C-alpha cells in the first residue's frame, strides 16, 4: 500500500483529518473526524462495554493508531468511564510528529485540561507502555495486524482500518476470526464499517452482530459481541 502523500483537510465539524492522495482515502469521516470517532468508538464501543460489564479493567486493542485521535479521545473519556483502561494500538505506517502537529487537535480539547495534551501524547515513544494517568495506560506498536501475536485477551477492539475499497485484505474473514479469538467473552468489536461481507464474516467467526445507526453521513455501522 502507498501512503506517502498525505494532506491535512478540514472536516464538517471543524476538526481536521488526513487525506491520502494515492488511495483517495481519509483517516476519518469527512462529515466530522471528532464526531465520528466519538460516536463509533467511544459511545458505541467503550461506553457500551462499560455499561454491560462489571469488570474494573478494560483492555482495548485498536487497529490502527493513525493520527491518535481515537486513542486520545479514549484517554479523555477514561476518567468519566471509571475503569482502568489498558490501551494497545497497532500501526503499520506511523505518521510523523510534524504531520500530527499540523492537525492542531489541541485547540479542540482546551477545556479538558488533560495531564497530557495531544501534542505530548503524540510524542510518546513506540513499543513502550506509558501509564499517563492513574487509570489509563497506552502502548503503541509499529506492526501489521496480520503479524500481531498476543498472549493477552482484549475486551474491546476498535477496528479502524481504511475502507474495503482501499484495503480489502484487512477485512478478510480470517482477520475477523483473529479478532474473535483475541477477545474475552463479552468482548466487543466495533467499527464504522457496515459492509455486508464484513458483517457475514463476523457472524461466521462467531460474533453476535448488531447493525447500528451510523454517525452523520453513514446510515449504519457494525458492532460484534463475543457472547
Ligand atoms: C482509518 S485510519 C485510522 C485512523 C485512526 N484510528 C485515527 O484515529 O487517526 C487506518 C489506519 O490503519 C493503519 N493500517 C493500515 N493497514 C494496517 C495493518 N495491516 N495493520 C495495522 N495498521 C494498519 C493505517 O496506516 C492507518 O493509520
């Protein structure tokens, strides 16, 4: 996959994202980068799981880290959620710190007063676990999901790959099965994707699949539960 030429664009909620010219693909929805990330991953993923589960610890796996917006939003929401969050994010093609700074995300989180702001968060070293708040740790790993092997099981998977038209292989049935295998019982797989073939692959892998109303501009999204 070629993703060398990325440019920053402004989405409809005013937050920026990156556009990859070779793939004609965006890192987040053009209808709103922040809106989509909050809706799909925080509300329908993290908040859903925390309502359903009495576990005190939540292990999250994200594919892929990209700009770090979803990881940062999870960190911001971790206090409200009142769970210990252990976040692992996988990324095959890390973005430079300079390009991340251009997104200027800190201007949107001025009122939040996090221990670490987005810029500091972006600079956290790869391959190390960082306990950046009493209830939030993050490990960023530079690796392809296909090659990732884990002895840990997760409670939530944020499956935020590029769309199937740009990256069909990442939505293959065997990777949906891999997701199923690395989730704890009661675990949640969540994605902006609503594709019928992905839904069927999730079902075949063993998930209980829910078609949910999507964020602005998307009719549906998917959530899979490992019952
Ligand atoms: C839609 S963007 C993710 C956006 C990201 N969650 C964010 O908040 O910016 C998809 C990401 O998956 C990464 N990626 C693509 N193929 C991958 C793979 N096989 N394994 C891990 N990461 C991958 C891409 O480089 C890109 O950063």
